[in-house]
């Protein structure tokens, strides 16, 4: 007990420590900093928003890519629209009774933020309609690679939501 009391007394003399109560979190202190000369509070600028894009995969699994930009999502939306257009052309061809033909498989690679790469691949000839279509998704980084399938309709919904949430001002 004497040793602890001596340490507390030494700390009190050196640094003015009177108690060992935890201090406020750093962010709370930054927002409430008062100027010594004017007494006015100083506002700290907030950090820029980091955009996250969550890809829905099979069995309710999601992969979130940080630093995903709106331009990446617009490019991905164009590719998903190309896949949906291929399904429309196949359906129109079947309805007209024309000779069957094959659409080309759609493959797309996005180099997203922080070194992540997203690869999307879909063959519209394998599925009867876009509601049953699956998209092969591969997300890779320098140290990890994850490959799975996602429903085309869920991917389209996620893209719409992301674009709505990141509207340019």
C-alpha cells in the first residue's frame, strides 16, 4: 500500500494527476474544444465519407468493398443492364419463333478502391429468365480471393440502392 501511495504521489507531483478516471473519447473532446482567448468553441471538420459497396452472394453472405466509387457502380450498372438486355432479346427471339441463337457471355472487371478487384460474369443462355439468373462474382485483393454466385436481381437492387444513396450534389 505504501508503494502504491508513493507512486500516486509521485505522479501527482510530476504531471498533476489527481485521479485515474478514464478521459473522454478523443472525438468528443475535439468537438468541445474551447478557445482560451475568446471562449468560443472550435468545430472540427469531419472526415470525408467512405463509400462501401456490399455485394450480395449466395446464402445471405455479403462482401463489402470499402472505397467503392460512384463511377465504379455506374460501370457495373451498365454491365448489368447489358445482361438484362440480352435476356430481353432472347425472350423476343423465342416469342417470334425465330431460330434460336446464343447471346455472348458478359464478363466485366472493376478495379475498385484500395486495390480490390471485382470480376462479374454471367451467361444469359444458361437461364430461362433474369429472375433465375445467377452471376459469378469474384472479389480479390493482394492477399485474398473470394468467389461465389449472386442472383442477378439482388445485384441489380443493390446497385440501385447504392446509386440512390450516393447521388451527386
